[in-house]
C-alpha cells in the first residue's frame, strides 16, 4: 500500500529536525524555567541526551521489519485483534495531537497577531494546508520541507545574532544551583515533547526511506540538531528575559524578539519568530495527521489513504475548537493526561513490542531446536 513512495535520507533528516523543534521552540523554555530555574538550559542539554536514547529504541524496533510501518509492526507482533486495538489507540492519539496543534496555531495567532479574526477561521486555514500536504503525498511535503528548512535556519541565525548583545550572563548564575534531581525532573517534560513523540516518525521510517542505513543516522542526527536549536532558544530566553519572565510567559521565545533593538532601527521583528514557529508547527501537524490517516487506512486494509484526508481534516478542525475550553485547562491537560498518553504510545508500547518480539524469537528458536 503506497509502498512505491520513497524519500531520501536528507529529506527524512529535515522532517525529523522540524518535527523535533515543532511546538517546543515556543513552549519548552517556559516549562524548563519553571522547574529548573536558571539551569533550564542544562535541563535542555540533558533532555536532548536522554531523547537520543529514546530515538535509538525506535530505530531498533524499525530494523526488525524494514518494510513495515509502526501500525503494521504492532499488528504483526500482537496478532490481528490485539494488534488492531493497540494500533487504533496509536492512530487516535496521533489524530488528537494533530487537532491539538491546530488549536495551538489558532490560539497563538489569535492572541498575538490577529485578535479580531475568529479562531475557527485560522484553524480551518491551517487544516486546509495540512490536508493538502497529506493528499499530495509524503514526497511532496518532504520536498517542501527541504526548501523551508533553509528559510528556518536563516531566520534562526538572524534571531541569535540580533539577540546576542542583549544577553546578561548573571541571569544563569549560580550555575547548577538547582541540583541534579531537579534538573533531570525538568528535562523529562522536554524528552516527552521532543523525542518520545517521534514514535510517529516510525510511520515513515524505515518503510518509506530509500536508504535504511543512512536513515538510521539521520534519525539520530535530526533529533540532535532539533535539540541544539531548543537548547539555544532556552539559553537565550533565560539570559535575555531572566528566569521569572521566562517562567511566567506562555511563549517566552516570542517575547524575546520584542527585545531586539539594533541602533533604534531594527526593531519589532516578532513576525520572524512567528514565521519560524509556523514552519515547524505546520510540519509537526502534517506528520501527525499523515500518521493517523495512513495508520487508519492500514487498520481498515484500504488501498489508498487519500479518501480519508478530507473527512478527518474536518473532524480535526471541530476537535481543535472543543479539545480545550481554555488555556488553563490546556496547560493542566498537557502536564498530566497529555504526558501519560504520549508515554503510553511512545515509550510503554515500544517496550512492550521489544518484550513480545524477544519472547517470539525465543519460542521460534526452541521450535527449531525441537
């Protein structure tokens, strides 16, 4: 099913980078500063390290059945009915997160850019582009990512250069004051958001990547590059804004850009940060939506996933408007239920797959010996 679609390792690398950065670029600095205070940037470094181990677990699972997607691997190892139940759970969570990201998009633009535009209009616009991307197929949005990643890093570089004069290193002193335990606890949130979620990429890797060996490296390198971007943003947020402002803001990295003032000439370039975020958010949403649509088509044994894109896109818009009644509920949900759901599909389920695979291998070996 759709197995003739292939992307090269570089395109996969770009998708991994954009997925890893995703929403983290706006929300992670605040979450890390709340827990680890001035050591938030250290928590980001540790989180990136732990995240690479999680990605290595995903690569290990992917290597067993290089021709199958995550949904197909689940069905193969757990059997038809239990496999379908687990796969359906994975697809549902991916779809829920695609809707959640539409909510983030609408809310952000509503608060900061277009306060008079109804959120439903913004969500429909974003959902329209996401559905279009998924309908055109993996190769098309992978090529788009290749172009937009250049735009992303040019903007990001401008941002770092413009903010460097505003840094106050006393904001991160005393270094390591919070202690190892507190820093590692804070870094777990970041691991969940950036690496555990990457389980969704097993719907693409390795079945749709044309060079498996290079694909393995690019999965790890992409996660690392994404992590480095988040470390930079977190470090800038703490050194420029200070701990209290970073922890108190919903989107501290957006507030950062308001601080840029070079010779009273280059000012108010928040649009730059917004465009960075819209690029990464778009690809993260598209990958979630692609995983859920393709996964559902595979569970239902359909030949093509495209007929599902439009109806599911409409449901995603409706869900994005009702999923959170308000921003306080959203924050609470993300910190509790959201984290549990992510861990269940991105950590517990892969571990369960490892155990089942080991047992099956052992039984097969015993059968051969008998």
